[in-house]
C-alpha cells in the first residue's frame, strides 16, 4: 500500500466519511486520482464507495488503533486545533504514535516546510506529502496493531535530530504519578524525544485526566505545556507543576477561527 492510499484510509478513519472532492482537496490531487486510488481499497473491503463519497467500513476499524481513532473524535479534533495554533511554518517537530497525535498530524497539513521525525508510519505518510515538508521515519520494524516502531534504529534516528517541539501523547495523567503510558517502550521513546527537543507539548484529551496507566514518564526538565480541549482541574494542575513539570503551561483555549484545522 502506498502513502496516498494510507492517507485516504487515515482520513476516512478520522471523519467516518468524506466526499471525493474533499479527499481530492486534502491530498492535493484531482478527483479522478482519488477515484482511481479508492477503487482497489474498496475492492479489498478497506472502505466503501457511495455516490460521490467514501465511507469507513467495520473491517477497517477493527484494529485497536483504528478503534481508538473513532473514540472522542470531536475532542481530539479540538485538541488538534490547539496544537496547530502552537506550531509555525518551518518548525521542527518530534511526534510519537497514538490516535491523538494522528489527529494532530492531520491538522498540521495546514503548515508548510515542517521537519518531522516520528516513529508512526501513519503520521509519516500523513505529513510526507505536504509540499515543503521533510519527514523522517524513526525505526524499521513496525508493530502490527498501530504501525509504530520502537526498535533500536528508532532510538538511534531520534538521537541524530534536534527539534523545537516534542509533541507527545499519554494514556493517563494524575496528581500522584503525573503523565503515564501503557508500555515501557513508549515511556523510553518519550524520554528520548524529550531529550532531543527544546520544549514538550503533552497532547491529552480530558478523558485521561485523573486516570492511571502502567508506566510513569520522567519529570520534565525543559519547558512543557499541556494541551487539551478542556482545562484540567485546578488541583491536578497544581500537582503537576509541583512534581512532574515545574512551570507547566496550560493551553486549552480555542484558537482564532483562521488557525483551526478544517
């Protein structure tokens, strides 16, 4: 499967359905090209063609990652708009894998000339086709459930780069343990990205507030922001600033209309 086909599948997973003309505008191609790309995907049962539009199928959303893409879609789009407002044309970014950062990658297609390093094949394909972008895939062996890499080459690639922002997700955030993820490899990779970036953006939707997960992220030693579609409770903010991230900035205000993802 090529990067264009993957972009189509990712976009349909995000939206549920899109008109052919919307897909053409998103990919920067003609509607005839979209129809040509969609035809074999529909034949494989990965999406469904209807008159003038394309829809997701249950089969494609059966994987755990795609199931997460369909959860709290409005919240993740709102969060992605807030991250978009913090990213400039020409920025250098490190992005980890996750459904939230996949939404952010879709929003970042509005920016140009980005340098992006990611361990997510989905995010890499989403941003690689944007004019002027330079996208680097960290890792070679991909996990079967989300297309992300955590092998030795992923860490080696990340250590060769420096970036202004590390945009990271988390499975949970709570007053006692701070930011948490579900696997050791995810925590190790987040720590590696944090070491290579000037600042951290923790992109976490409000359903994660007060929850717990298995592995704690290290305390932040560089400027950090928590970006969400809804402000965390004051007690949680105070606890995070005391232990996990001194000086933590909270970014939950909706951006101006001209700086939002469509």
